[in-house]
C-alpha cells in the first residue's frame, strides 16, 4: 500500500545515495543534514502514518530495527545520548530520526529542531565513506 502524494512512496525522499541498509520492515538512510554527525532516519517500507496502524508484530519489529540503528550509530559516533523522533507533521509516513548527541554538540540541552545552523551536506567520497562505515557496522551486528 502506498500514497501517491507521499515523498517516501514516490521515492523522492530519502535520497538513494544515502541508503545504509534494508532492515526488513524498514530501511535506514543517512539524513541529508549532517550538522549533527550520524543523523540517520529509519523509514517504514509501506505507507502508514501512525504506529497504531501497524500490527503488534510490525510495531515490535520496527522498534527492534530502530534499536539496531540507534545502537550502531551510538557506537560508530561515540554518542553521549541518542535522540529519537517520530513526528510526521511535515512528512506523514512513519520514519524515525535517530540523532546522536556528541561531546562536541553545540547545544546539548536543546532539541535539534531548535538549534539554528547552516545545513551540512555530505557528497562524493565523504558521503560514500560515511554510509559505508554505517553499512559495515550494521553487517557486523547482524
């Protein structure tokens, strides 16, 4: 089931070159803005906007997939804390933001949405290296 008006269902977001792993029920991608290094999104394969629209077994599996990505991101980036966000106001398709908060965090007590910053976009070998590092860590953990 898909929604023709949804960016995820149309495959226009997230970007394919940011793909990290297919986790089963979801896929992991590096977020476009890497101002917070390691910011990753876990995107549900099928279209749904609310957790209560998932079968209990899907919710459990999705949380296990979110947990795996969070654990890997925390290890790779040596995070002090992981922030988890499931909003959907701007993009109504279930997708979790996994945001590592590092020792170098410019605003450790603020939610990332309130931290004024210029977006940091990775490209080329920098993007590929970051994605590969996360891919390898996920493959080792499985």
